[in-house]
């Protein structure tokens, strides 16, 4: 017997981890999807049967207790086996923390195939997430909680050094998020974490994918865009509130990312009347 269920409900808290959708399907023989590109992370877990996953010129045969990860912006294709078509479930998610969490699960572009070591707990948690949608009292906190539980089932045991490294990066991120409006730079971030700035640069690049300075600027601009949309603050006030001491520098950096001046952006997007 074949069938499918898929549920969409975008939920996120801040920009840390976002839940987009989940689903389950018992496929017909040879059922395929793609080639296609996704804008977010998409993880499939095989409950039974077999199939094939193709990406970056590689073809993987995948069976029960395995999963495969699709990366944002990557063209992929997957299909069920003709003799033993797979039954699988999936989750679509994103957010700032997603890539770091996936690394802790042993998944990256070089290693997109997951082998379950949870004794079946991962599959049960993913199906609980899918089944949560049949309940009338389903809510955002419940779904995000189930997403975190699912990902926790995938995490590998880490050496103490890796835990310390991740703690340093998390403290750096917290410092940026809580102090982006002040006159801070990489030196202040490193001092707050208690490590050398060169070491901070190296581990931040490794865990987050970009330098602390670049992340700080991008975060300031993201916060500024939100203020332009949602408040009546002047452009100068927004610039100063987001850590830009000079309005001209703010205009230049904003234009590099958003392709327009802050004032033009406000006129296009603001939901409040501008006085």
C-alpha cells in the first residue's frame, strides 16, 4: 500500500533554527523526484525499502536506517527502487544554527549520507513530528521542540575538545547578538569569549562558515533592515542603533547587500506610515 502525507508550517525563534515542513511517503516502484533545487536543508530518513540519491555526480544506494541530506541551492535527484521501493519520512529546516548542528551529526557536503546509530529512535521521532499535525493543539513550540529532539537523535558523541570549541563559538554569537549596537569589533568579541582573536577567527570560520567581522556586519544590517521596516526611527537613528557610527558608512554597506539605500528600502517595505 502506498501513500503520502506532507505538512507545511514555517516556524522559527529569532534566526537560530527554523522548521519549514515535514512528511512521510510509501513510494510506488521507481517513484522519483528531481532534478530540483531546494532553498533550505532537507533530510530524508529511510524506514524500509531501498532507493537511490544522486548529487554532484555521485549516485548513492540507500536502505533502511540510512538517510540523505539535501543542501540549499544544490540540484539533486532521488528515486525509489523498482523491486523494494522505499518508505521514508523527511524534514525541511534552516536557520543560523542548522549547518553547525548538521556538522555535529556528521553531515556536510563531503558526507551527505547518514547512518542511524540511535537504535530506531530517530525514525520514531521523525514520525512523531509528522503525526503531531493531526492533533488540534499543535503549536509552534511543540513543532520546534520535536525538531530539536529529532536532530538530537542524530548527533554523534563528541570529544571534549569539540564541545569546548562549540562553546567558544556560541559565546561569540551570543555576544554579537546582545551587543551589535555598540562599538565592538573582533578584538572585543575575542576578549569577551576569553580567547585569542586569531583562534576565534579560525574556529568561527570552521563552525559558522564566515569570519566574525563579516558575520557581525551582516547581523547589524539584518537588524537595521528590520528597524527600517517596523519602526519610525530615522535612518541616522537606525544606523547608530545598529553599531554604525557614520551614516555614510551605513548607506554604503546597506547598498552592497540590499542594492538600494536605507531610505529606498524603507519606502518599499515599511508597514508603518513614515512621518
